[in-house]
């Protein structure tokens, strides 16, 4: 049977620890001074930002200038941001990184800034030799007689109203939060659910913006949508080009770069219906692996407690070889495989890059573990405490039932649950014994420590301790992505934790690795001995390694064990 050929591209190095970032934190090449005092509030007002940055530029004699509004015609991609122009040939330090580090130290988010190099009074544009739009490998393929070449196209994101996306998502999330009953959800739980809804709404709107731009490019190239792959949350298109189409693509100002893609084959045509049957999915992915000789294998999910997907695809990260995990994701999208039937797990040097869950999430009050808190839970506890032989409670049920947190399951627990059912007490009071907390989720370039031991958790009680940790892990803590990423970076988040903050608080940092950037986390509870984290996939799957530092803010009075454990469970996917 004739094989259908599709394509995917991703550097193996990009799926390992070797990420790069424009938000690197360099060591200053010369001393900088400024008398502007840092505050704990994020500074987003353009005029205030310009005032702070200009003071810094003037005091240090830097050849740079800040612009706002007047620059939009020159730099439409930085609409709504403060642009820093600097002469690329006259500065002896890395001014872009220096100014960004200074901005972070003054609580100015990096997404409020744009940096532009100036040469001979004009914005510097790399020559084709320095930054070719089309890689040599594509020309070589056509010269060798190939009629079509698989490519990946990256394109501009100009015209996206980032602030509007952000505000619209905030408004939608706030409206959703208003529908949550505070009698049944704690303030922290409502805040977490609101943040989760915000991310979902933002991603959907951003994906729609990307899709519109990708469709316009495909139309200009006379390529049907079904003959290409449009990535949901990245400005990339994978498709095949003829030499004539390449010529048209080179002249399209919306296209930034065209590179040669990897190829993969599959001996059957894709259908039109979503494939959700577990065994069918397993057979299809196994066949893909065999036909392309990928360093991957399908394993049963019993090997990975806490993963809800029935089909687990382990793939080995091998420098210089095709990243099998990305190919599986690409294949699954092309062949309409249900995203929640399978997941991919990268394996580096024999170590699966996963969080090893310990026990399921504690759900206070749910003694019979049916997912709800009602009279049947109180009745079961009453029968159990009365030594009714037919009343059995599992180990998980006992943890849920002990709402008085005295180590026993008895009538006092049943009484407290009945008070909650009668709405005499709130969910917060039912679950008391857990600490109030605020969680901040930052994606970084790596994590410190042994990547095979996951998750890692560290406790900080002073700014000096945090500074020492940041200095020791400077490269790992750099932001993992650049450009229009709106999620707060670790440096931005950490700038809040001043010595004065530590006088009243303490900080936990949970470090963990995911084999896909589509995995999201929600801290669901913190007690003396445990941090509970729920993990789920967003609507969109990606094949990139993801490293997370979750910052958990606690009151100074919270008592935390030195050997605190992190418990993780798989949550329902975002709806």
C-alpha cells in the first residue's frame, strides 16, 4: 500500500535541557546605579516605566532611548509596549539583558517591553547571510530534484491585541468565579479555578488569532487546510512546498522563517472521525512507531500511577535524532486521535520525566470516596465508629473522613460533616487544618537537583536564602519562552519576596518536570506534611519539555515539616 507522507519538526535539543531565552539574567559587566526604590506592586504604566528606565540609562551613560506610542508605525509588533532602542555597535555591555534585568528588579514585567537594535540611525535588520529566511537545506533539496519539500513555517504575530486578549480573559474568568458558591469552595480554591479559567479563555482566544493568520498564509500559498498542520498555541505551520510555492512564501512579509522538516510515514489514510477506543489508539501508535523505527514504545498506564490516559507513549530523548514524542503528537492530530486517550512521556538517560504521585488527593468529608460530600458519608462514619462490621472505609476514605484532624474517624467527624451539609459551616471550616496559601506558577528553563527525583520541594524563610538559591540556579530559573508569553516569569514573581515580606510569610517552591508543555497544575491544598497538586492537560497538546517552579506563599505561622511530601493526582482535563 502506498504510504502517506507527513511532516514534523522539532530540535531534539529543544526537548532536552538546552533551552534559550532572551530574558537571561547576565552578570553586569560594569556597575550600574540608580536611586529608584523597588516596590512590591508590578509597574505597568508606560510613563512610569519610561521614567524609571531613563533614570537608569542616564545614570549609567548607556547609549539607549525609550519610546512609547510614537514608535508604533516603526514597530507594530510592539504595540502597547515601551520600546528600548540602543546602538548595537557602541555599548560595551549586553544592554538588552542589562535593562531587562534592571526592569525585573523594579517589578516591571518583561512583557511590557520591546528591545530594538539601532545601526546608523535606523532599526537594524540582519542581512540574509546573517539570518536567512529560507535554510540552505531546502534549496539543496530542490537542486537534488525533489518536487516537494516538507517544511515548517514560522510567521509574524503582528496585529494581535495582547492587552485585549488579557482583559477579555480576565473578565470571563471573573464572571465564572462569581458562579462559584463560597459555601462550597474556599477563597483559595475559587482563586485557583478563576486562574485556570483565565488560562483556558486566553489560550482559546490566542489560538483563534494564530489560526486566522495561518489560514491567510495557506490561502496565499494555495494550500488546503487539510494538507497542513496548524499548531494551536505556537505560530508555526507544517506543510509541503513546491519550488513555486517557496518563491511565493519568500516574498510574504508575514512569514519569518522556513526550515526543512522531518518526515514520517504511515501506511493508511486518516479518517474523519475522532478515534477514542483505547486498543485502536494503541495499535495505531504502535504501527507508527514500527513503520518509522522510532525510539518509543506504548506501555500500560499501570506503570504510571496518577495518569488518567490509558495509553502511555514512552520516547527516548536522543540528541540529533527525530523527537518521537513530537511525531506522535503530530500524528495524533492528523489522524484525529482523542487527546485524552494517550499521553507522551520523555525518557532521558533511562529516567522517565514524570511526577511520581504518592496518594490520591484528600477530599475532606468524602468518606465513601464517591466524589461528593453528603449524608451517606456521615452515616458511613457513624456506623463505622459504632463498630458496624458491614461498614467499611478504605484508607483513602479514612483520610477524607478525619475532618477534625485528630487521627480518628468517629462521631465528631460525622457531626462536622452534617454541619457542612446543613450549611452551618463553610467548606473552609470543614477542611480546617489546611493552611491558606497563594500559588504562583512559573515555567523555567530547567530545575535544580536530580531530575530523576520528582517533585522537589524547598522551604525558604528569608530573602537571603532565596537569593542564594537564585544565584546557584541562575540558568535554570530563566524564563523558558520569550516574546508574547503572558505567564509571569520566575524573576518577576520572586521580586515580590522582599525581606519585609518574609517578616510575615514563608515560601515553598515545588520544582517539577513535564514531558509536555500542555500539562497544567493546580495546588489544591497545603498542610504541615503535604502539598497536594492536581495535574491536567489543556485542550492543546504540545511535545516540548516543560520545567516548572511553583511558588507557594504561606503565612509565617504555618508549620511545615522538613520532610514535607508532594502528592499529585491526575485531574479531569479542562473543559
